[in-house]
C-alpha cells in the first residue's frame, strides 16, 4: 500500500500543475497585450488578478460539487455492479442441467466442506474426518 501512496501524490501534483498551467496560459493570453516592457503594467496586473481569481473560485465550486456528488455516484455504481452480479448468478443457475442443485453438489458419500470433507464409508457406515485418513 505504501507504493500506491507516492503514485497518488504524483498524480495529484500532475493534475494541479495541469490546472495551474492552463490557468496561467489562459490569463496570459487574455491579459498581456504588449510585450514591449519588462514590467507588468497596472492594467495587466489587475486583469491577471481578476482572471486568476475567477478561475480559482470556479475550480473551488467544481470541487465542492464533485465532493458532494461523488458518494452518490459511487453508491450507484456499487448497486449496478451488485445487480449485474445477481443477474449473472441467476442466469448461471438457470443454465445448469436438470437434477443438479448447483456448484455445491458433493459426490455420493461425501459431506462437509471442500477444505475438510467427511467421508461416509458405505460398507460399515463409519464416519472418518479428513485428518483421520492416511
């Protein structure tokens, strides 16, 4: 699990840098009109502040909506998955040959669990556990 955490952090950093770069490019293209000066003019500075502020507020609103909607989306995906799994299970039971009960059918004379079967010897009707067998 420790290996997944740094990858998640790298993905978050990459996502942040993509948003930051898009915001920077958008505001630069919108606000910087004259490249003849080394310093930023007052108009450019106020435009960049306004542009960046709008984009940051928009990003916060989108993230708030995402945080509120995500649990509902995840729950819907889980219920869809469970209903599809139930349909597949029902379909596989319907396709079994007649006379079988399902995958838990045990051969004659055997009961118990697959990990610890109990075998009933037909001639003597004695019960032996899997640990008693040689």
